[in-house]
């Protein structure tokens, strides 16, 4: 079986079915990275760590080095290292390139800043601009 991309899912199943589902996911080419039994929910990844961890995971899945990703982005390798360790946020223009390069979506790599959150919370109120796409909103916010 050939896959063109992977996605993440959160599901609820009977606990006694978990070993069967984990085996099935493995046979289909996926993996289970975290799970919790009822009453002990798995904690979501902190928002501030998501971009860097996603970049690293997708880069490794693609078999690429930090240097090759940096070259594709036109950046020094140290920037990719800083992105992956969350010492530097990933700008939208680089998130778009990464999405194409690593078969993802720009939102996989981005951590919303205060201006983005404010724009998302206020869009459409008091006659303000309603954006047709996140790309248009990010462009207006100069991200």
C-alpha cells in the first residue's frame, strides 16, 4: 500500500480494541505515538511547541537534513535548527514553502502570534474585514 501523506486523528474506542487498532494502523503504514485510557486523557501538544516538533517530524519522515531544508528555503541551517527547537517562530512565507516541500499544510508549522489571534477573534465584528483565507489574513498582518 502506498500512502501520499499522513494525518493525525483522535478517536475513542473500547479499551479492549486498542491492541487490534494499533496493529492495524501499523500494517497500514501509520504509527500510534500516544494514547490514553478513559479517565486519563492524553495531553495535547503545547501550542508553542507544535511548529518545531512538526517540522522535525516531517523533515525526518521525508529523509531530509536540516541543511537540505534550509537550502530549499534559502536560509542558513541554523535557522532550521532554531525553528525545530522553537527558539524562532516560522513565518508564514516559510510555512508555505515547508508545506509544499514536506507534504503538509502551513498551519502545521505555525504558532499564532498575538496579532494573528486578535485578528482571528475579531474578524467580522463591527464591520471589520472577513477574510476568505488565512493567507489573506496573514498577508494583511505582514506575517
